[in-house]
C-alpha cells in the first residue's frame, strides 16, 4: 500500500472509531419492540467575558451585579436556542451578539480602542461538525463581528478576512452596518487616554461622531485594569451532538500597527471539532497564538485521551503560565463536560447544561 492510501485508511479508521465511541458515549437506546431510537444529547453551553486582574476587593457590588446579570442573559439566550433544538452554531452566535451589544464587555459596543483611537474588532466562529470556520480581523463597521465571521464561513470561499476587505464583505453579505462611533464608550475612551499618557504616546483626537466629553469625569465602574479585559467567547453542544465555538473582541487596549490577537486565529483563540472539543480563549493574545492554545487543548483530548479539564489545566497552568502568559479558556466536550481554566485572579464566566443549574463565576475562589 502506498503512503497516501495508507494515510487515508488510517485517517478513516480513526474517524470511524472516534465517531463510534462518540456515539456510545452520548447515546442511550430506548427499549421496546424492536425500537432502538437514539435519545438526543443533553445540550450544554459555557461562556466567558474575559479574564484578568478582576478582584473582589476592587469591585463594587453594583458593577458585579451588572456583570452577573449580563452573563446570565447571554447564557439564557444561547440555552433557549439549544433547548428548542437549534444548532450549537446558532447558540454561540446568539449569545455572543448579546455580549457584543453590551458595553460592559470588550467586544462590539464597548470595545477597547487601538492607540490610533479606532475600534478595530476581531471575531471567529467554528463549526465542530464539519471543521468549517470563519474569522475577521480589524473590522470597523459591522454591528456584530461574530455574524460577519459566520458570513465569511458560510458565504465566502475563505476562512479569514481582515481590514477594509472584511468591512466590504460585510456590506456584500447584507449585515447590519454602523458608524464606527457606535462602538464608542466614554469609559473605554478615558481608559485609553490614561494608558497612552502612561506610555508617553500621543493622544489621538476624539473619534468623529463620538458624544462630546462629559462635564464630570466618568467614575470607574470596574476595577483598575479591568478595562484591559472583557473579550467574549462561547462554546456549545447541541442535541444533535455537534460542538461549536466563537470569540469576539476589541483586542488589547492601545494596540498598534494593525495588531491582531488570538481571538480570530483558528487554533489559537477559537477551535471546535466534534472529534475532541470546542474552546474559546481570553488573555494576552500573543501567548495564545504562540502556544496555539485552543487546538492544543483539543489535541490533548484527541490524541492523548485526556479528560477535558485536565487538558485545559495542562495548557493554561503549565504551558501558558510557563511562558508568563495570562488568561484562560472555556471548553466543552462531546459528552457535555463543561470546563474553564484560568491563571488570572478572575474570569467572567457562566455555564448551563440541560436540566442543570446556571453557574456564574467571576473570581478564582469560586467553583
Ligand atoms: N485575547 C484577546 C486579544 O489578545 C484579548 C483578551 O482576551 O482580553 O486580542
């Protein structure tokens, strides 16, 4: 047998074996006269809203309550899709759209600013059932970058579009367009100005279309430095047993020179495969890119047979921490195992499985 056909045969055997063990794991058979109806999977969904120096001591109760309410709302939106038999892809998109509209998070409206005073948004989505993926970098006019990433996957022959071309594709795909000032929030702007002063960099003019500066200084509604975080991500398992992952972000504050982080890079910040797991990451993207974090978590599950929690912990607490990187991941397995792992003081996060209780966490001393 030549090497190509042997490789193909091994690949096929592998995927049939994985498919089969997936089916055994997730399927039970109803008894009765000749009826062997596979029962549906239980759906499950996990969300994050960014990881970083988010500490109880510097968080005020109203802000904390606002974050928890937002996480609950987005989780419920995704759960509703799954509960009525919708796809994990639809659930991921639905939940992320809500977080993109929410100015608390660094995605869509409320995104961090680049050093030039612009909001340049990144997003990716991946369908674990067929390994299709779509991603965008440095886009400026789509209200929902996650939907633009999905359009790249479904309506273009490509996987990753950036900058002006991606903005043009968004119009072509018929997505909702907004003026770039739509993404502006005073809180993130003030935070950028402070950061640029600290770095001795020039302060760009207030963006065109932004509201006039307030007479009173804006009060910090979150811990110092929390502005650096707030990327959002969702992973889900639907009743058909399919996994999906998505991530959306404004990137890191005061980023320069067209910087793109890990979030829209398939295998770094976002990854999904029914053969292993679905992952969305958050943290300083440069480390996640170099460690191909999302794919590595899934590879440990796929090739080493590790449990998902152990795989996520290995990558975050050994590899990422070993490089002095900061952040975390959420992940979900085909059997419905829902995990998070992070090496920062906090990560905004939530999870819910069919028939289970909604869990929301912020600090690292919560379960
Ligand atoms: N990972 C994102 C980036 O580097 C930022 C974040 O997750 O906070 O662009």
